[in-house]
């Protein structure tokens, strides 16, 4: 098409369309008559496969078009009006949803983070601060913790950490919600010890990301306990988040959860990211964050940045105080190994 | 798959996937790298083609996933907090959006309707009632009129009517917004004398429906005047209505507005609907509403209903006081002429 | 001060300050130190007296500054986000709160009315329409009925009617909320057979009006069942409806519920209104609505209107199709009998 | 009444009723007929006096019952839906309004503070961070700065600081709003060099506090430029913040701005606070914050805290890392000099 197609392309994980298997399935089923609004046979089949994958036979599952609307719908549905949601100050709901959570009337109560992660201790401290303040009726009550797996910085919660966070939340009557926009890339990672079944066991709600993990669009919101949120369908509709042709998500998720495709998609990205990390270190570049998933963060000086930018499309993250720039390589199911190999030539000084 | 595939299928106009040309284009462009969030070349190309089709060279155009979210985003963006939107009591925003408009803080001020249409006079009366009430500062100010073309009942505004409505709105500082969920089926209709350029000239905002008119999903929101709504991108994001892979809409709308496909799609549906109307009348059935577009409304007695339901999938509309039932046949770009012909056999007593 | 003080003044029931006994009590307690936010001894004493008056020993009671904010806080607190409130199309929440209910995200589902009253049947029909509509997940679910006692038109629900409405609501899991802005004038009325205890028994929430019934400001929101709405204090604060000097309401309601003052206040107004009604009929005027409480509605031709307006301050209600005008006389605790007597001279043709 | 009346009472500045002059005026005007909703002659007179005091002849002025609702109404009215309000992380809107700002759909963008104050530089940095972020359309746009005079910690902005803040806001198209809940205590302070006219010149909106400065209730919201916020009356009503008997605020503010009473009220509190500060220092206590207004913050060890608490009612602020506790003495128009003197006996070791 243009320049975009000529460079080595690691700018993000939503730059291509859908995994070819999904496109094929969409084409194949295109002319079938399907019920609307997610009541079609493909959506139902996808739900059933996800229930199995999550070992959550009673789970309620809904398909939405995107992550921000999944977050807004779940948070609005679970919180009472006077409650807020705790999240890392770098969390997607805190920073990059244009105020979607506040639009629904809820405050985001920010927690300190380390490489995008919060701790059970900081959640407990936030709740305790509210509980022990004699004026707490004038303050927003923490009603839910929001975490991402992997985080914005590609880091992972261990099973032990997730267990602890779940425990702290539930002993304080707070809900636990996990944003899995890039969940495929967590699940496929060697460093990961958290399964879908663990997530379903420990969280009150979560979503399995499709948009960044092989689908044209779509996220699967899972409530492991049946009827945890009554009338969630209407809440989706009220948020304008209900797709008339629900089949679009249904067909894609059905395929993603057939024969382990979701896992294989994740694996491709992790292999490529691992190779990029190794290449960078090998060539003397400094990794800015120790992230094991599909996002690779590197700190570049101006010369490195200029040289690389000529050949590689990366994402900008932040300027460091020492003058260097943190850039991101993102891999995905669509990353080509030849591009990773080509990167070696660009990196060699 | 099942039963659904065996019957004659006229239940609605969003039961199939996308028009084959759109599916082909999606497949063809699938592996290209595209910028996210609607900044891709396909979205830009589609916008340019729509500007031409609307004779609105400065129009701001945004692609959203669905009609309810298009309505909510536009109404929230245009109204001030103390304003409400006037709509037919049968309007989609009044009845079938699960309170999405109120969720954004705005009252829907209902107007009487005739076969789904409102009049310039009833809009003027609503505004006048507010203006002349000495307590109007305690009341919701009418700030916008919402109309659909075609309406929920498949009826059309004539150009003269639209001119008059536009005039009444603008001389009273109210905005005019047109919901074009099924716009292809209005534009293609012989009875129609309103062009896209007319709509762009007379309305402050409107959307060109994709979901019900050939796309997998997607609606094109058009603001004919540039910067009529500053920061609409952020408003979309705040509503959770921003697609990461904006290309999905971009590619489809680009195709819909290439070589007049949007018009041809509409024509197929209208031809089928006209044939159904003729068949029904011919066989002695009574049309319940005089609608010239892709929706055919028929009043059935219990025997007729039972007989037809065995072979035909229709949509339920309402029970009449005389005991009969109004059912709807909806045609679309996907309606097969052999199904319409097969209908003849079912209808013959 | 001016003209306003010279005319016979029946324009409304909130034109004077507070009943002298309340002013005296405010002055007397003025320099005492009191805890803020309604935690003071006067508020607590008032709550206890109201519990006794309502025969509701476990009731949760909160004092708010005004009726619209009481309505908004209660409705927001009780409804779930996807629910709406049913109300007469003439109800205060439907028409004269500038969209306060929609501002909180809830649709007002309007019901037909007769002289301001709704029926159990129309509530049941509204709920049934939602239940039986196969698309009801796309529609706002009726979650509460809102009624006023007396209504906007001064009319009263009988005990039998209230029992029936309560029954219909509760067997359909809808809440019942009663707006008692002018409750003193219902309770004191001969035609009334509904006690505070009946209201507490039959409603899930209601408020006892202060502003229009003797107080400078203030309404007492009563939830007969303890903890029916958890954290209502925070909801009040979130709506900006929490008074720092809660004593202002506490002292006044404590006085209103001492030695039956609230009842006596109502009686004064009813006696005056009854006398006005008799005078009007006697002098050949036509009452426009058959209302037994403190609001008297009269239909005037132009000559009558002009003549009366010279001497009497009334409230405008509406223009009738026959050219006449409906005007309102409102009496209150502050109405002077000499003014009512003086009215006789003005009315005599 | 009880214990509360026996201790030396410095717990807060809203523990008594109204200044006696205001009570007298309320009593005196009690039986006059007044128009409702702030359209009465007292409200109009008060508005005119405030315009004079602010040297803002065209100012629009509205009386509301409390500070949180004033903040919520102004912020909602001035911001566009996609904008947020910048405030110190200790600001009232950030912490102690139970999420009232988020309830209206707006994010509070927190700024670092020093003793409750923000700087022009931190406001500029917040705006610049938004402007320079290439993803800023996904982020909440800073549309207004919120400051308090005095701050939550009793500190003051100097005229130079306010000029600079105003300049930074306006050159970036952000509004400046000043919360004057305790404004009387700023204006009366020797250290203060900011007049009401300065505030009116430099801010787009502010409120003059009544509740904490001599009134039973009431805050005067001032928009120095006429029609800066069209239809603010309706916005007040929509927030449930409109008092039917607007006279209650009107009469009180009319009195507060007659013969310099607002200034004298402030002076009494400042004199008492200065004396307390001197006493504390004299007796070897350590002031925790260098605040020149009516709030005195002292760091107490456990023995001091226990001893003082026996005789004095103070407000709790926070626990220090070194084990000490910060407590607050608040003075007001109602503080009695004999109580301050009695404090000396309690403080002497």
C-alpha cells in the first residue's frame, strides 16, 4: 500500500485484520441465517467452549466489540453508585479510556504500581484507608479491584500474587476484575503459571481479549458465577455495546477456542518477542522493563532511535530523565519470523 | 445449520453476514498493516467517498460499531446537559435502546407519530410549549430533533417534509439528527425524493447505516459542517465506541461506496419487498402499514398466522385490538428471489 | 415591601418563611454546638419522633434540602442502572425537575393519569408490557413506581388504591416510592383515609415534605425497612445534597413532629381551601378539578381572570381548549382567614 | 445540651447556627410573601451587593445550599463531557465529595500540592502532558483548574500566584474556578492580598461561602462574566440544588453583604485563630502547617493529645509517621474569646 508495508512492523498488536482461520470461518458461515444479538448458534458454541476452557460450567459469557466498553460495562454493572474501582495509576481504565469509567459515574481510585502491577498490600491499604477514615461516608468506597493480565507493561501476575489479591478483595467484599486484552500472550508465556481456570476461580469477572489476539474485533466477558450480574444484556445495550450481528464475535471466538488456536496464537507472538529480546540484549541494547510477554520495551539513545526508526515501526512509550527514549516492539499472531530475522541486520551496529 | 436455514427467512435485515463484496475486500486486505482507531487508509478513503456522495466536502465522518452507540454519542455530543432530544414515541431512541440516551443524562421528549413519522408542526409545538411555559427553566429544553429515514415502520420523509423539519429546528436553534440505520433502503426506493446530499444539507448530523445494509457491522456518522462537534473522537472513546481495528469499518464502507454498491444493495431489497407486497395484496392479505421500503407489515388473523409461521420466519410487531397480529417481512441485500417466489406457494390459500 | 404584599396572596404554598414555632426553635438553639451532617441531637430526636408517627421503629430517615434532590437520590439509590421509574405523565419527576432523573441515568416511564393519579392497573400494564415483549432486554425495565400524595393536582389516593398499588408493585418486584411534598395537606384532609403508618407499611420509600408544609426548607426521606438502601448517606453526599449544618432540618422536623404541629399546619390550609372552594361555587365559578386538599383549581373566562387578577395572586395552570384558563389558589399554614374573607368581596359579581 | 456544650469547642466552623444578625433578619422577614426559586427581592438585593463587592457589575450570581453541590453544578456546567478538572490531590473535589464530580461524568485530574496549594507550573505541566501525548484523544482533556481560597489546609494563594494561575489557565483555554467555602477567613487575614475584585477578575467562576462563614446554609456562586454559563438555573434544578424558598439564602447573603458583616465575621475568627497559634507556640507545641487563616494545625504526641482531648473538641487530621497526631482547631464568627482564654489554662503544662 505504502511505506507502512515496507518497514519492519512492530508498532502494535492490532495492525492486521484477523487470523486467517477466523477470516475463513467468517467467509464460510457468511450467508447462513443467524439470530441477532449474540443468540446465534456460533456465539452459543463459543460460550460453551470458553466455559470448558475456564472450567467454569455455569459462567455467563457475553461478547463485546472492544476493551474499553467491556471495562465500562462490567464496572458499571458490578459497582454500586457510591463505589469506585481501584486500579494501577498506569491501568488502562485510569489513563487511556478518555474518562469512560467516570462517564459511568465511578471514580478510579489509583494505586501505586511496579511495572504496571499492583499488590495485594496496596489494595488492602486502599480499603483500610477508607474503612478507618471517620469521614469515609464522604469518600468514594473501594468496591472493586481492576487488574490486567498481562499489564500495560507486559508484566504478569503469578498465581500466588493473584491468589493473594483475590483473597484480599473478597475478605473485604470488593470484587476482582481482570482485563485480559492481551490474555493470549500471558497464557502462552513460559513465565506464566496462571491458567484460565485459575482466573475463573479467583476473579468475579474478566474478559478474554480477541481484538489484540487474533480477531477482527471482540472481547469475551466472563462472569464465572451464573447470574452474578443480572440483566447484563440490558446493560450492554444501554452502553451501546450490543452488536446486532453478534455472530461476528461468536464465529471468531468459536474458532479461537477450537483446537487450541488461542494458545497457538499466543505462542507465535511470545516466540517472536523472546527472539527480539535476545537480539536486543545480544546487540547491547538495554531492555527498559523486564516483561516476558509480547511487548518488548527498550531504552534507546538518540542515535539508536534515529537509526532504528528508519527501518522499524515501533511504539513510543516515554522519555526518560536521562534523555533516552523508551520504545516498544509488539508482536502478535501476525508477526513474521522473517521480519524478526531482518531486525537482526538493523540492530547490528 | 438447522431449522433456521430451512424456512423462508424474512425475520430481519441483519441475519446474514456481510455482502460478499465486503467479505472479499476484508479478506484481501487482511494482512496489510493499518494504523488503528480509524486513521487507516481505508477509513480515509471511505470518508472521502462519502463526502463526495453527500456533496459535503468538509464533512467530519466517524465509523462506529452500531446504531445505538452512534445515537448516544451524537446526542451526548450535540446537546448541552440541560437539553433533551425530541423523537417519535416509537423512535428507536425512545423505546429500544435500553435507556442509552438517559444513561448519558438526556431526556427523550416524545412526539406523537403517524406510522413512525413526526411532523414539523409537532416539533414546533414541542419547542413552543417549552418556550411559552413560564416555568420552563424547571423543564427539559428541547435541543435536538431525532428522526429516522426510513422510520421504524418503514415510512419515508419526503424532501418537502424534511425541508420543513429542518427549517423549524434551525429557526429555533435546535439541531436536526437523522438515524439512517436502513438508509440504503430509503435511498433505493421509488417513492423517495431525498438524496444523501439533501440530508447533508438539511441535517446537522446523521448516520449512514452499514449493519443493516450490507456490512458485518458499522455505521458512518456524518457531521456535514467541519468541527460542528469538537473532540468527537474522544467522545467516541469515552463511550467505549472506538474500534481499535478501525479498518474493519473503513474497508467495508470504502467498498459500499465504490461503484454505487450501497445503492444496488438497497435496490435488491426494495425489489423483493415490492414483490412481497404485491403478492400479499394479490392473495387477499391486508397490509397494516403503507410502507414503501424494505419492511412489509401485514395484519394476520390466527389461522393465517399459524399457516404462515410454519414456513416463514417473520418478525412480531404487535397485537391489534381486533385480535389480529401485525407481523413484519424484512428484506435485505441478502434476500433471494427464489425465497420470494416460494412465498407465493405458501400464501396461496 | 411592595405590590406582592398588598394583593390577596394565594400563588403558592412556599411564599413565606417558616412556621413561627420553627423559627423560634431555630433561634433558641442557634448558638448550641451541634455535630454536622445530620448527626446532631435534634436530627436524631426528629428521626425518633417520625419513627413513632409512622409506626416504623426501624426506619432509616434522612433530611434533605428539597424535593427534587430527595426524588433523585431515592430513585438513583433504589433502581439498578437498567431500570426506570414509572410515573404519571404529569408527575413532578416527569415534567418539572429539569431532567434530574435522567441526569442520574434513569428513564421516566410515563403512565396515563386521571387528575394526577395513576392506577394499579396502569402500573401492572406497564410492567406486563415489558415482561411480555420478546425484546424487553432492549427496553428499560420498570423498577419502581413513583406516586405523589397529594398529587400535582391536589388529589388523593385512597387507602384501598394505595394497597392495590403496593400489591401490584411488590408482586412484580418493583419498589413503591411516594413523594409527600405536600403530605401535611393530605393527612389533614377529611377525605383522606391514609395515615403515615399506612404509607410506611405500603411503600419502600417516601418523603415527608417540609418546604411546602411549614419549614424554611427540608424534606424527611423515610425508608421504613432498616438498611433497605445501604450507604444512602454517601449517595446523598454524592448528589451534593448533604447539609453541613444538618441541624437546620433536624430542629425544624423535631418541632414539626412535636405536639402534632404537622397535623395542625395541614388543618389550617385545608380549612382555608375548603372555604375558598365553597366561595367559588357559591359565586358561580367552576372548579376545574375535584381536589380536596390545599390546592383549588378554577376555570376562569377572560373577564373573570382579568377581574380576579387585579386583586388576587394565583398560579397559572393551563389554557383550556374552550378559551378559559385554569388558575390555582394554594393555601398553606400561613394563609390568613382575613384574606380568605376578603376574597369574598372580590368574587362577588 | 450535654457534653458537647461543656468542652472548649474548636472542632469545626459549622457547629453553630447562623450569625445572630442573619437569624434576626430571617425572623423579621419571615412572614413576607416572596417569589420562589431565588427570584425574590432579597436575593436580588444580595446579588447586587455582591456585584458591588466584587466590582463585577455584570456578574451572574446564584445561591445554592452547599459547597459540594456548588462544585458539581459549576464543574458540570463549564466542562464539556470529554474534559476533566485539575485539582490538588487534597482538594475537596478530589477526596471528600463522595464522587460527586465523577457522578457528573468528569474525571478529577489530581495535581501535587504543597500544604494544599497547587502551582501554575503544575497546572501548566498537566495541560502540557495532555497536549504533547500523541494519544491524547484517548485521555481526559484538562478543561478547568479548581483551587480553594483558603485551601483545605488553611493556606492562601497570593495575588501573584493567583495571577499566574489565571494566566496559565486562560492561555490554554482552561477555565479557573475557585472554591471559597471559607472565603471570609481568607479575606480577613492579614497575610492575604487577594480581594473579591481580584478573584472576580481572575477566575471564571467562584463561590463565596456562607455555610462556614456565618449562614445557616448557602453559597453564592459567581460568574463574573454575564452569560458565561447559559441556562445555569436549569442546571441547578437538574442537580436538585434549587431551593424553593430561595429567600433563605437571599436574606442571609443580603445581610452578610450589608455594612461589611462578611468582613467582620472573618476578622473575629482570624483574631481567635492567631491567638490560638500564639498560645500553642508559647506553650511549646509544634504547628504542623503554616496556615494563617481560621484553621490551626498542631502536631501532638500521645500525652498531649490525651490531655487536650479531655477539655477541647478538636478535629482529627492525620497520623504522622513519627507517631504524633495532627489535630485541627477551627475558629469561626461564633468563637468566644473566653474559650480561647480558657484554652491557655488547658495548654499550660
